[in-house]
C-alpha cells in the first residue's frame, strides 16, 4: 500500500474526527481511500471527507494529498 503525503510537510500520518471531536489515526492510499492506521479499528462515525495532518497545521480533502 502506497501512502499519500501532506502537501506541506510531506508526512503520511493523518487523522480524522467524529462528531464528538475524537480522533482516529489514518493513512490515505494512492487511490484516495482513507484507512485506519490500526486495521482492527473502524471508520464508522468518522468524517473521512476531511483529513488532518499530524505534522503541521494542514487539513483538507484526502484528494489534495500528494505522492512523494
């Protein structure tokens, strides 16, 4: 699985939020698919239309991530 990177700081570690503000660590695959870092966790209830970078202040659509 090839991971997409933050357009600002070029790291792959992202997170998504749910309605309660809880965070779930994720990666975005080359096809734009959001997958949990821990495969045993579920994305149910999390908004996957916006991802947040763990390394800087960038956030946006998973489609705006870049390849290395």
